[in-house]
């Protein structure tokens, strides 16, 4: 009896540590996406279109372009065409229509997260 009481939490811990979120990253390499972002406490929406070479962002009445370099199926680098600043992106998990990602400036340790929704 005591053995089963001690064994049950151990089994739960083992199974929960094995959980891996779904990551069908190749489904999100190209397409049109929408996302929400916050500036000065105000939530806004934007869209972007990504193909094999470029990502074109439409947000806050602006258009921004970046080259896309895939590191592996779930990680890529965006380099702004004008400023040459680079952002490292990593897809953490996917659903049928969205992906959650983590991003940071290349070389910086501070990371942020977001979610993009495929619209096409």
C-alpha cells in the first residue's frame, strides 16, 4: 500500500516530463499570417507574408521587409533589408492554424514570445 502511494507520483512525474508539444514547423514555413502585438499598452494587429526567401510585414501603417534564412525546420533568422538588423525566431509549438514562437535580436539574451495565425 505504501509502495503504491509513493510510486503513483513518480509515475506521473515521468509521464509529464516526457510530454513534447506538437511541432509541425514545415507547415508554417510559408504563407500569410496575422499576429497581435502591444505598443505602449495598446494591442494592435499586423500581418505578414513569408515565402522561401522573404518576409513582408504589414503593421502600424508600415511595410517592412526581411530576408529569411532557415537554420533548421523550426528556427530561422530574419534580417531587415534596410537596417540589416537580425532577429532569431524559434517555433516552440504548433496547432492546426497557429504557431507559438520565441524571438530575440541576434546576440541578445532577452527573449519574447508571440503567436502567429495562418490565414491562407
